[in-house]
C-alpha cells in the first residue's frame, strides 16, 4: 500500500505507520511540500500512490477527474498526529480493500 501524505498531515506519520503502510511517503520528503494540488495529484497518479489528506480539494477532484489516484480523506477536524495514526491503524483493513477495488475513488475516514 503506497500512501502519499499531504502537507496538512505530519511527516512523522511515515515512521509511525511503517509497520502497516511500509511504502508511505510524505510530500515534504518528495520535495512536493507547498506544491500545487495538481502537482501532488500527478505525482501520486504517476507513481501509484493513494493520497491521504484532510483537505476536501482532493476528494472533490476525484469526482471530476477520469482515472484519478485513490483518495483517503481524513475527516477529523483539529486533531493530533496520534489521532490520525489511530484512525489509519484502526481502518487498515478497510483501506486495503478500498485500494484493491476499482469501484470507488474516495474513502472517507473519521467524522463524516
């Protein structure tokens, strides 16, 4: 599972989630910090990443684009890195199924 964490999530999550999501990267580590959403989108699509973000822009874009990268939309509002870690850990199976299936492009996690 290749997850690409958006800049609104902590880079520490890469290390914290390595046991469940070993191919996770953060936009800052890929020199994509402060990049336009389109650049992050294109990178994720070209390199087989699913984008994990708290930003609704990626979720909205996934509806409009054909053949988008998968989007995992974290809906926790103001929260700690630990809260995001717990959310991604507790939904590991759902995320795995979502990434393997072709029918859905966006997975909402949290307080939908």
